[in-house]
C-alpha cells in the first residue's frame, strides 16, 4: 500500500460498494415506486393532492420537529410501536411517496407522529402547539407561541380563536389566534394517518373462515 | 502493504521547521475558526439541553426553538469545528509524513474563507427556518454550494502536497487522511445532488441521508481522528507502531464495511437495506479488535507514559472512546438490541461519544502538539490541564446519562402498558443530568479558546519585541 494511485483505486472501489448498496440499490428498488391501491376503496394511495398539508410539511421541517418526533411505526417484532402511538398498521415505503422532505426521524423525545392525525382534532392540535402541558403535564415540548398571535377583538371574536383555560387566556378584549403557519402545520399533522390498507400492509386477519367460498346470505 | 512499522521520522532534507513555516498561515486560520465554532456549537447544544428542563425558556423566539438550536449546534460542531480541525491536522500530517512543505497554502486559505462563509450561512439558515431536516445535513442548499467549493479548495493543497512527498513508505496516517478527504467529497456531493438539487423520491431520501450521516461520522471524522491517533501515540511513546499491515486491514475493513453502518432495521426502507447495514456494522468487530490489539502491542500498557505529554493523554482517551463508541454501535445494530434501543437516547449517546469523546479529543491532542511548533511558543499548562479534565468529565457525564436514559426508555417502552408520557417523565431525569455534561464540555471549549488566544497574544508580543529589538 505504497502507491498513491493504488490507494485511490482501492478507495474508489470500497466507496463504490457502499454507494451502490445504499444509494443506488434503494433507488433501483423503490425510487420509481408508483402509488399503491387502497384495498378498501380501490383508489390510489397516497393521494398527491393534499393542499394545505403540503405547506405544513415545510413548517414541520423548518422548526425541526424531527429533532424529537419520528414518523415511522415499526412492526410488532420491533416492539409495541403500534400500541404506543395508536397506529393501525406498520409504516410502509408507500406512506412517504409524496413527502418532501421525508423525515423518518432518529429519536423519540416526543411520541411518534406517523398516525397522529387519527387521534387529534384541529383545535386539540393547535392547543397542544400553544401549550403542550395543558393536555400532557410533564411534557418537555416547547410552547410554539411564535406560531400564534394575540390580537385585539375588533368586531366579533374570531372563529379560529383558541379556547384556553383562564390562566393562559388572553387579556379581556384580546384573543389568541393561530397564524397561517400554525394552521398549515395542524393540517399537515392531521394528514398523518397511515390508516389505508394496501397490499403490503393488509388489514389484520379477522376470524372469518379460511375459505374462498362466497358468503351465504 | 509493505510499510515498515517505524515511527515517522522527518528527514533532514525538509526540516520540520520549514514544514511548519509553510503550514503556519492556513493552519492557524483553520484551527482558530475551528475553536470559535466549537465554542458556538457547544453553547447552542447546551442551550438546547437546558430547554429540556425549562421548555418555556425563550419560547417566543422562533430562532432559538429546540428543533433549530440543537441541529444548529451539532452542525457548528461537525462543519465548523470538525472538518476544519480535521483538515488542518490532516494537512500537517501529510506535510510531516511526506517530508515536504505545504503546497498551495494560499488556495487553502481561500478555501477556508469559503468554507467558513458556507458554515455561517448554513447556521443562520437553520436558525431562520431553512434547515433541510436531514440528520447531520441540515445546512440549506445555498450554504452547501459554498461549502463544496471551499472544500475542493482545501482538498487541492492536500492532494498536491501528498503528490510532492519524498519517496518512501506511506505511513497509516497518510492513508487515513487521504481516505477521509476523498470520502467527504463523494458523500457530500451525493447528498447534495440527491437530497437538495434533484431530490430522490420517498424513502430513498432516508436511505441517502442515513448513509451520509453515518459516513460523515464513522469514516470522514473517524479517519481524521484515527490518523491523529496512529501518528501521535507511537511517536510520543517512542516505539514503532506494532503492525502496519494490521492498520491497513483496519483501513480497508472500515472503508468496506464501516461505511455500511447506520441504516437501522425496522424502518420503512426495504428490509434488506437494514439487514445489510447490520451485517456491515457487525463485521467492524474485527477492525475494532485489530485497532485495540495494535495499540496494546505498541504501548504495552506503559502507564508511565500517560502523564508524559498532554497530546498523548488526549490521544489515549480518544482511542479508548473510539473503541467504546464502535463497540456500542456494533451492539446497538444487533436486531434484538435495536428493537429495544432504536429511536431512543441510546443512539444519541453513541454519536456524542464519537463526536466529543473520540474525534474532538483526538483533534485537541493534535492541535496541542502542532500549534506550539507553528508559533514556537508554549501553551499555558494550567489551562491545558483544565481543558482536559473538563472535557473528560463532561463527556463521561453526558455519555453515561444518555446511555442509561436510552436503555431505560427502551426497556420501559417495550411494555405496551407503559404510556409514552410516563416513560418520558421517568427517563427525563437521567437525560437531564446530561446537561451538566454539556455545560462542562462548553466550559472546556471556552478554556481551549482562551488558551488559544493566550498563545497567540504571547507570540504576537514576542514578535513585536523582536522587531523592536532589531530596530533599535
């Protein structure tokens, strides 16, 4: 190992092995993946037209939510992810087909958000973003006050205003309303459901008899 | 693989003094900016850590929210401190081991300026919300261009200097430096192209970003740290490296299989990706054993040498932390362990040990050796000692608290009846002790910067005195 060119060729080879395996390999297999078929409705999954939730993913990215929240439900053999995060099925590659960027996450300081949209409504999510410790005492999630605006009630209270307990409520004559960024983020989180059954993530087996015979009515 | 296992000896032809003179300007600039980024980075991660105690702290300021300040701090460390210190040490090693003066030092200075511009833009970008979101690759696209250009300008002098080396056997540190430089240009351009310029679709992004993050920490920073350890330990102990072929074996095992690590099983990627990654990680066992045995036979547990030289002390500790961090990575990749500890603080602890424990200490050791020779001056020994102990205690506290917190979190979460928020409450205490470690590391970085400024100002005063003496 004394010649510069040989060293370079060796590095080129080992690098190429790693690159071909972990960059080229997945690209060849799932890089040109097409949407799957929803086993129930026979529609295509995922739906590329998500509207406001697409902008919300940029709010999610910009504020580094991925530092504390993963978005991947592992199969039962990797622990009770589905029970903890109330997901219906493990995540598949299809669930991320139109995500940009794809943020699977490396760490769970907070709970996984892959199926968060199944268990919250918009008002609950917005309240959680404003003050996480209202619904989860002891949470270490930051309060995203900068995504909200305290403004004077001019004519009539806004329909969007947060319902807050007295200790957090805005002063009389004022109200706390979410900014567009908060609305988009909530829309994005509500779209995180991963509840569509596809071929690679079929519904759990039921107690139906194991036969193809038509069901008698 | 015929390198004779001798400790590197500079030849009489290109005296160390000339070599050091040729390196002076670019290395001083690289090391000083690295020290500044280190202080900034550790301050940011300290603030992020404090926010886990007081979530209300500075909650109104979007730039300082946890999700921005934590990646910003890590990127300050990786790109501001890590690559600059690593390239500085790498350039010096290439000069010393090639027994030649640094070529293209002006180009290197230009490259450093571009690199720092890129890092500054990138950190500001993360703070204003332009982070890409990919782990260890958060710097936005407009910063990546400057970084890449600056990097190429820094790599050209390295390749030129290597090419101009005097004939003779290559020493392992030279392979490691060149491997690291080559690797970074490839992984950075791949990640830039496939994540930022024309993003790949779906989960392939995760594959690319995990591959990048692992190669940055294991190969790029790992090889720079190993280059320093492989050079300084035999040199300062005064014994030849036990076996150069073993070192070559480690080198090729790491490039071939160490570069596979870091893609966890259980993710939505195709199953074979995680399995291949685990196989590669486990194969690193032989590399770790070969490094341990090589240094065991080189040093022969000659504990008396431990206090002989501050550089040696830093390098010993860095070596031990590398062994622990690598062992933890191998154990953590095993399927049963990964099912428990995946996505907990366990993995964070491994990265922190690799970054702060192994890489940073290896670089400190090298800088403590190189800088006095560039300036023909000496460090303040008290500050140096304080830096060593602060860093060591800080890293041990941080690492242990996060490992314990991570294992606890994993075990508690493996029971479906423990709710997530209860587990969070019961493990946060262990994790919060880590803040003390972050604080010690930050103070250590400050002490390092202080010592740096001190040696610079003393040299400046001495030079002024010399000039005045000559004038009068």
